[in-house]
């Protein structure tokens, strides 16, 4: 773990900078796969499943029988945990429903908005070393609340052509009807372009590796919208000498086990916290099954000592973390000063894992510094706002001349005329 003591503010950009990877070769590979899927559809998808996921599939869709069999393989305890998480996620996202308000901007001119669901959405759920069935709940639950007519889910199968049972169980609880055994770039291409089996969608959601992220960004240029740009997952913990160092160490390790490219960042005002956290991390690390992954991540971690808590929150805002944990005495006061973060966890007992699974907030969040401009997935992510306006004769009298003058000044005479003919018709009545 890398300890940085009292860095000057001019050094902060270097401290908060994420690793930059040369993705030129990766983008070429992704582009070739996407083009092939677009041209050959299911045939190409099955070919890439054989090549990358090492499985020969006769049918890409998950059958009702497979759904039933998967449910039997999930323990009753885990089923109840999934249902609890789904309930909390549903409650929180239902609270985000939009209610449009009609506003009269001038007498006779009324404007308002209506929230309309995106009709077709695609959800990508990673399989890999950690099948993220919790992400099914995070993405599908708000999609259902929003009223999306078609929800398509793609996730990679194992070498026997089976999808992780917990993923299928979560999909059933969240109400996903169309599930396909497709991973990686080929899954993104299938949802973006449509194939004989997979419907084309209008927006794609979900995390993934560098290839999946590159695929999402490429298809977003011309074909579909995406939830957000993203990079490796990350956490920032801000702690003072009132923190519980065992909790802090556990939070850092819970992030570190995601993958070797995950980001782990601690900002503290205490020399002792840095020393004690390092010792606690060492003790806890030895007990983890994913020790090797976490250990590699920790090699690139940063423990930063700053002079006071005000400087700590300033540095945190400069970092703009995906997850921010405030383990400080005055965490509610500091929370008011947070401007750049995906999701914030307040106090000793609010661990990142709570938000990852069951508190109710969404865990699909902006990474790589994108929290300066992007929100995490929420109900609005699945909706569009359509604006309406209604003009009466009185409204035309009130704004008509302004419209004519502005259109004339922009040399758009047809625009001017569209209002002029209405003004004339009212004048002749």
C-alpha cells in the first residue's frame, strides 16, 4: 500500500489520476466482433460464445425449464435475501417517480413535462469470477417500475451452457422475461443491432470488463444509448481518529477483491489510522479466498495523510469516487460538502456492501472520475421527459411578436411565417 503524506494541492491531480491504458488494439478487436455480429447475427454470436466462453450453444435463449431448475438450486436463505434486497430497491426507486407540473409561462401559454418509459432496454450482467446476480436486481427493478415494455438480459453461460442459478432467480424476482446466454462484446452487439433471437434495444445498461465497456461506447456512437461510461470499480474512505480501523480495513478489502484493476483510496487526518489500517488489512487479507486478487489491487492503493478534515473532503471531491465512505465524527456535516461521488455511505455501520446489495440504493455508479458529471442508475435512467406546450389565442397575442422578431433575426423566414399566419388569423376574426 502506498502512503502519501501531506501532499501539496498542486500534486493532487497526479494523486487522483486513474491509470491510462492503451486501448487501441482492444478497440480494433471490439470493432471487428461488433461488425461480425451485426452482419451474421445469431451465427456470429454462437461462434464467439464457442471461442470466448468455450461453450457450443444450440439455443441462445434461457428456457422456462432452465428457470425452474435454477430456482431449485438456490437455497431458501439466499432466495429470501434476494427478495429482501428487491423489496428495498423497489421501495427506494418508486420514491423517484416524476410528477409533471403544468406551468403558465404567459397567460395563454402552458408548458409541462411527462415521463415516458424507454420501450426496450438491454441489461448486461457479468458472469466471470463473480456472477453479479445483485446487478440483475439493480437494473431490472427500476426498469419495471419505469414501465419499460421489453427488458432483455444477456449474461455469459458456463462451459456446460448454464447460467448461474442465482442470476436466473434474481431475474425471476425482478420480472425479466427474456434472458440470453451471451457474454462479452457479442452480447452488447446482439442487443445493439438485434439478431434472429435477440431483440434490438434502445438503451443498454450494466457493468463489464474493458472489452464490454469499449463495446458499449462504440455502439453508443450510432446505435443505442448507454447508461454511462465506466471503468474499474473504486472506493474512497475518509476517516479520522474516531473511525473503527477494522471496519475501514474491511471496506478497503471489499473493494480490492473486485479485480486487480480496482481502485482503493484512503484519506485520513491521523498517522495512527494509517498504521493501524495497514496492520488490520494484513490480518484480514490472509483470511480471504480471493486473497491474490485483493493483494494485487492493494499494491496500487493509496493511503493519503492530510492536515485536516476540510482538506480531506476537498481531496475526495477532486478524486470523485464511485463509492465514498465517511467514517468521521462529523460525517453528516461533511456529507453536505460532498459534490463529486456516485454513492455515499455515512458513519461506521454503512459499509459499501450495504449499497451493493440490500439497502435500496443503486450500485450501478459512475467510475473513473465520471462522478463529476454523471449520476448512478436511477428511475430517470429508464425514462425520457417529453415536453408539451399549449397556446390559446391569448398566448399567441402575448408571445407571437417576440417569436417573429427572433426568427427574423436568425434569418429563418419560414419560422417567422408559422407564427405570422396565426397572428393574422386571430386578427381577422
